[in-house]
C-alpha cells in the first residue's frame, strides 16, 4: 500500500515540477511522465491517471511547440500507446506533414493505428470505411 502511495506521490511531484520549469514543459519531462505511466500500467489507456497526465503533458508540449517534430512524434507515440486510435492517426499525419522522419517505427505505429480504425469501422458495419483504413495501413507500411 505504501508503495502505491509513493508512486502516485512521485508522479504528482514530477508532473508539478515539469509544469513549473522555466519555459514550461520539456520533452524530458513528458518522457518521464510516460515512463512513470508505463511502470504503473504497462498497457496504456487514457482513462488511467498516470497515462492521462502523460497525454495531457504531451498535448500541452505539442501546443506550445507546434513545429517541434520531437514533441509531435512523442504526442503521436503516446496517443498510440494509450490506444486512442483516431487521435493517434491525426497526430502521426501531422508529424509526417510537418516533415517528421517517416522511419520504420513511425510507419509501423501509424499502420497499426490504421488497422485498428479499420477494425472499428468493420465492427460498426461500415465495410467501405474499413477497406479505406485497411488500404491506408498498407500504404503507410509501404512508405507512401
């Protein structure tokens, strides 16, 4: 029980410290929040408090620095990790459009998100939308 309180307390202090740094949030601060979230909950979901803090910090950082490719990629990665598929797709496309490196890891993450969106469309019976997302996943994997 004490360990849980210690983890939560440390995460709260860390997030407070990150927000109070000169110039606002930093990549390192957001990454530290993500690492804390991973330790507490290895499978990320936005409704889990540590993941929510990491995601909110990543959103704030990207908003503060809309052309910082590292901040945009970190946001896309955290959306992907928290399984917020449509936001992850939008973040990956924003990162790519602004000139982000479309390396193997980025392509695989974006393709995974597109496949998830294809699954969701199929589940709601929208076959055309499912096929569109599946084609997007294939195109992204191919580097297009």
